[in-house]
């Protein structure tokens, strides 16, 4: 990836920041608690509130509620609206009529923000990550807004890796692009050399050792003109469809009707492939906050205090001669374990999962069988 452009073209001073949260994932690795209509981001997997509600509360000190949107799927729209009630205006919850991957969602986000402010700077954030250090997160987000508002760049917040993870994409940073903020609060912004896909273990080990790579957490900040220019340059087919959505919003036509007609026809591609890997004006800010995408059941354990034998339990759970298990039980049911180690046990009203921790990434193979069950419609 070539050197990031440094052309300064700041947004108008009166512009306010915006946030668009993408909340349409299926969360299949958290089955049986996670279901199609109520997936991971709508559950209190970690903490007492759904992950989406936690995300909305984290950004409220940076971006006003009226400028915060949530893009979700049609099947999740009702439950998402419930979680968002009282946190953002109901009109700011927008449902995709069909899943077309993240590039289409980003294009829709740009259209929504652009209808309010053609020069608006907005962040695209995942709905289901766990972050405890809210103040550091907000400081990094403000820095990203400052960079994206000061120059024609696409900003990503990279996560400094703590292990040679093979389940994440990586961002290779280059030299210093600039700084935002003043004094001790100033943050260094780096050029991005390239994005790389999920590596093999030996490659991930090299990335960790080099110190030049960060995890790609899917947090992007940019202005409407910059991202729309990227669509026009790198994804013209997709941009042609998005133009119809932008036109409908400009003419104040009913958005739902436009999306129903246009959205299913949009190219299905990730924003990484469509824009970021092809763009030369991408910069990154290393995160100073803690981060976990809690991608599967075993990842939950680090966020709870285990018992003396290393068991993590939530709900009505009893263990005897058992160690290093993760047990979740929904209200009204007692789960008991005797003489077993390293298991994940999850009980819900209509399904129970029992598996070794080591098999957590294979749960989609199990769900393929669940799909053939006579009650699959309710179980998935």
C-alpha cells in the first residue's frame, strides 16, 4: 500500500461527529443462547446489558444520540429496537432487507450520514466487542475523528496484539503520518502499509515479534466525501446501487421502500476487500484501550472470576470434582457437573450444548445438523 495522502480538507467547523454501529451478525459461535433473531450483540454475554447497549453507552460521551445510527438485519430489527429504546431515536435504527456484507452496510451508513451532513465525519463500529476502559476508548475515538476531519484519509483503530492470533485480520503500520491532539493527550497516527487476512500460526508469530502489525478490529472513521470517493474509484458497480439510496434520501423518499428494491441487488463484498485494501489514503491509530471480540464461548472466561478450580459459572450452577469448565444456565434450571474438566455447558429453555473447549470453533458443523432438526426454525 502506497504512502497515505496528506491532503488537508477539513470538514466544516459546524459539523458534528456521527457513529454508525453495524449490528447484523449471527453470532453462531454463541449458540444456543445466540439465535438468528437474538444473536450475540443482543445478549449480556459479558456484563449485565446486551453488548449493543454497552456499545451505545460507550460512544454517547463522544457523539450525541441523535447522530448515532444502528444498521441491523430485518430479522433482528424488532429486538434491536428494544435494546436501542431510550438510547437513540427509533428512526435511527435501520434494517437491511438482505445481508450484503460490510461494504454495502458502510455505503448505507455514508448515505444516512450524508443526508444529514454532506461533509459529515462518521465512525463505523461493531456492536459486539467488549471494552472496559471507556475513557481510553473515547480518547482514541476522538483522535480518530480529529484525523478524519482534518485530512482526506480513512482511519482505522488497530489493536496491538497480545498473542499470535490466527482468527483476526491484521494491519501493518508504516511510518508516522502525523499527530492529533496536544500535549500529553496527543496521539501518533501512522500510515498503513497493507491489510492482511487471517494468517497461519507461524506467520502470526512473526507479526507479533515484528511489532509492526495490529489486529483489524473493524473500527473505521472517515468523512462522507472520502468514503464515497473510495466507492466511486474502487467499487463502481456497488457505488451505482448506493447512488440510488443516496438519491432517495436526498429527495426524502421512503427509505424502507428504496432499500427493499435496491439493497438485494447490491454487490456482496466486505469493506476490506472493496475499499481498504485498494486505497492509498489509509492511516491507523493504535488503540490504548482493552479489547476483546469475544468470538466464541471460551473467550468469555477471562471476563469472569473463576472458582478455586478454574470454573466459570453464570446462573444456577453446581460443580463437584470438576475444573476449568464454562457453564451458563438460564433462569429456572440447575446445571450440575461432576468429575469433568475443560467443558463448555450452555443450557437454555429449549436447547443444551455440551462440548470440549477445544471444539468451540467447530460449532458451525454442529449447527449444520441442528438445521436438519424438525424444530430447526425455533432452534436457530
